C-alpha cells in the first residue's frame, strides 16, 4: 500500500481499503450492463386454454347436427315430386349466387379485420416512435452529464489521496449512471425490436389484404356472370313460372314441403334437447347431493350452538315469468325498424320483436293467397340486396335452397321456437352457426321464382305457424 501525501500516521489504512476495493471493482466495470433484462412472466405464460375435451364435444355436436340436416336435405330432394317445376331451373344459379355472396361477405369481414389490425399496428408504431424519441433524449442527457463530470481513472482517484468517503460516493454515482445507461440501452433495443416486429407484421397483413382484394374482384366477376345468367334464364321461363304459381294447389304443395321440413327439423332438435336435458339433470342431481350434504353440516352446527341459532338462509323461488297477453294494435303497412340485440328467452320478447327487414308488409298471416290457401307468415316487400336480420339470438338449423321458397334460412331460438326467412338472394350463415339478435343473416331477393323482391317470413312454435304481428312491434 502506497501512502498518500499528508496522511496522518495515526489513521489505519486497512478500514478504507475494503471500501476502496469495492469502489474500484465498480469503477472497472463502469459502462457495462449490471442488470440483465429478464422476460416477463406474462411472456412466458399464455392464457389458460379451453379444455380440449370440451372443445371436442362441442365440435362433435355441431358435426352431428350438420350431418343430420344434410341427410334431411338429401332426403327432401329425392322425395320431390317428379313433376318438373319451372323454378327448379333457377335452383343452381340461385345457389351459386348465394354461395358467392356469402364468400364475398366473409371476405369483406376478413378485409375489415385486416384493415383494423393494420390501423392498430400503425398506431402502436407511432406510440413506439414517441417512446423511442423520449428514451433517446434521456440517453443524450445522461451522456452529456457524464461527459461534464468526466470519467476519472479509479487508480488515479486513489493516488490523489482524496477523502475515501468522497471517493466512494463519486464511484457510486458513476456506477449508478452506468446502470441507468445500461437500462436505457436495453429499453431502446427492446423498443427497436418491437418496431421491427410491428413492421414485419404490418407487411404480412398488407400482403394478406392484397390477396383478399384480388379474391374479391374474382368473386365479383363470378357473381356478375351468375346474375346475368339467371336474368337471361328467368326471362325465358318467366311466363311458365307465373303460370305455375297461379295453379291451384301449387302453394299448398309448397306449404306441405315446409311443414314436412319443420317437422323433421323439430325431431332433430328435440333429440338434441333431450340429450342436453339428460346431461343437465345429471348435473342437477349432483348439485342436489352436494346441497344435502351442506344442509346436514349446517344442522350439525346448529345442534352445537342452540343458544345462538343461526338464521337459515332460504332460497326464495322466483315466480315464473308471466307472459303478457297480446294487446290489440293497429297494424301498420310499413315497417321502419330493424331487430336489435336482446337478452332473455324468446317467449319473453313477445310484442317487442322487430321484423327482419324494413319494407311494406303486404301478405298478412291468415289472409287468403292468390293461388289458394292462406298466408302462414308475412311477405315484406324490400329492395333487392337489403339486409335481412335475425329477430333474436339463436342457431342456424337450415340454410339451403328449397322449392317454392328459394334460398331459405331457419333459426332455432330454443323452446321449440323457429324463425323462417325465405326468397333470399343470398344466405350469409350456415348450419350450426350462432347468431345474435340484429345480426345480418341474409340479403333480400326473389329466389324460388318469386315475382317480387322481398322476404317471406314465418314464426313457428312446436311446428305450428303463429302470427308474427302478435310478436313484432311496428311502433
């Protein structure tokens, strides 16, 4: 140890030596990162996934429903009368138009999601740019302060013979600056990595968007060709279609087909509901056993302390919701409202539902139809391409072309309630898909040989048609 000048002989050099040694070590590593960045636990752990058996069970149920309804569709096709129907010549064209419209609708949804994603990526990139500028400004200030203070040699500080306490403070300050600089550099590098990742993600999404736009152009061209082919074909057979629609008994045959379809769908849905009810009953039985065990436990506790009896909590049974009687209302010819999202059972929404499309209500439930029979639903005149919306939440159980009704879609709302949407230009939902009230499920057309553009709409309960105007409000 080399003593410095003017050092007092009474002071021992050993005590400050340990502190100086620690300070020297810190000074030697000045400028090196002292803290290693560690990945956050949120990056290591992902959100818990849904149990695989539950997903498999839902997929199996959906697959079973689709296979059953596909079998039903084929059975109905093979059981059609041998008599040729002029409207059947339009079937393939109208099916293709519906398919192309659905694909275009899905492509539009994908395009909207990609555009939203790109917008979000751009916003994140801008925010990271601001953060990076702030980090770089902090680093510049830090380096400037370090430059003003200088970077003295550690051995030189010792040989100068300055106060060891001041030397330790100086070295600690320099070490803190180095640590801050290392952290800032780490943050800047992380920000740059994020910007690079965002740029790569944005480039990939832009490429996907370009592919979708090319696909959309192709689908639009195909759709235009199909529409022209259908228009030409309809011009050729329009007189025959009109004559057959006026034939006595033709409408009754269509109604019988619809009734047959509804009956078979009801059996399929009832079988699935029974299976779900058995599972629910088993769950309720298990819950009842657990409740009985808890009750016994509470009784034992009350026996232990009779002087201060616990007030037993009793579950108050909620009264069953009473359905308000339908109130007489003046039927308006024009529907100006659209369905909206709603909660609760379908039966509770009686009187507050909206019709699926805006337009003039011409055919009325129970009134006579041209060609024989009576209306079992409503016909709502609307412009071709207008959006048809689900009147309430449910699940699509039929989505296919059917003689007399064209592109037909049926939604199951539970408790044996079905809503039926016919003569559509396109069907935007497929069998098994869940829909919400107010969600677009189809577009208006005149498929099935219908002379006017509009929507045929029915409500059924337990297979029987019910008056939609007693459920829907036009006010």
